[in-house]
């Protein structure tokens, strides 16, 4: 540009050029760069701290289970009454068939399928959207961050925390995701222990078992038992990892750098559709 431009300082004053550039940038910015992630940093100081992070993680998990168990009671009872009421019409349709055919189809196939749908569909329809909302908000990477140090103590790579979190969604995806671990020893550790955590397909079954065996207890007690079961699964993963690292798969843990994504407002409509189609109906089928 021509040197008589009034916006430019003298040619030999480089400090003035930098100052003028900063003034122009400040005039164009609506917020300071350091303020953009200030909220995320404040939240992460709590959610990833060693004293608060793990209790908050367990409380959130317990809240999800309590909402699932408490909210599924009425829909399960309604579905059970509606589906079981169809047994008599089905039996009348098979009136001319031998008794063993009626027993096999109505009392066997239909009643079993109706019981499974009535008991498992409502928990899945509630649990999967709640779990997907935590994922969409950006909290699941914080869980991996909190579990990084325990895995290092077990002589494993911190990336195993990521693959274990993927295993909560699907163990097959968690095993495939182990390819992000560079060390063959640590990759094998992650593969061998991934199935110790329950996947999405096993969560409804675990919730069903808890509600059946502890039917006399409150939904808070059932949620606490379910949370303890998941914590025990994570503990088993850490225990088996430490045992393998101390015996047949000895070695040192490698470094792990994790970039935490920004917190964001979840897309509730998209989450409901995705969890209903990709998870609830798929697992039910």
C-alpha cells in the first residue's frame, strides 16, 4: 500500500505496526479469545478434578439409572397388560390346532416375546436417549480423562479409557476402536478387557434383573445397585488389566494426550431420533 496511508505508522517503527494491528483487531472482536472457553474451563476444573470428578461421574450415572427405572415402571405395566390381553384372541385363532401347538405358540413364543418387550422396551426407550444426551453434551470424554490416571497405574495406556467408554455403547465398536492404541501390548490389554463392561444391549437386561430381584425396594435403591454393578465392571476392568500387566503382558504405559471438546447444548430432537432408531429398535429387534 502507499506510504501516505493514514492507517499505517512510520515505516521504521515495527512496534507501532504491532500496536496498530492490535487496536484494529480489538475493534473488530466482539469478545476476547481467552473468554470464549472460560465457561468450559470453569466446568472442567470441577468435572475433571480428582476430588470432585469421580463422585460427580457416579452421581450422574446413578441419576440416569434412577430416571430409567422410575420412568419405566408405568409403561412396563401398561405394555404388559395390553400384550398379555392378546393371548385369548390368539388362542381362539388356534382353536383347531393340537394342544401342543397352542401351548408352544401362545404360552411359549408369544408370551415370552411379549414379556421381553414389556419389560425391556421402556427402560431402553429412556436409558438410550439419556446416555446419548451425555455424549452429545460432551461429558463422555471427561469420563475418559478421569479414568486416565487409574489406567496408568495399571501400566496401561490412557486411551484404554476411551475404548472402555466406547464399550459402554457397543463392545464390538470398543474392540475395533482399540486400533487407536499404538503399543501392541496395551492394545491387547484393551481388547481382552473391553467385554467386562456392559454394552447398550446388556444395560436393559441388567436393569430388568435389578428390578426383578429387588422389586420390593425403591427406585433409588435399584438405581444405586445398578450404579454399583457398573462401578464393579469398571473395577474388574482395572483389576484384570493390572493383573495382565503384572504377569503375561508386562511393560510400561505410554503417554496419552486427550483433547477435550467444548460443552454444547444437545440437539434433543436429533438425539431422540438417533437413539430410538439406531439403538432402541435395533437392540429390541
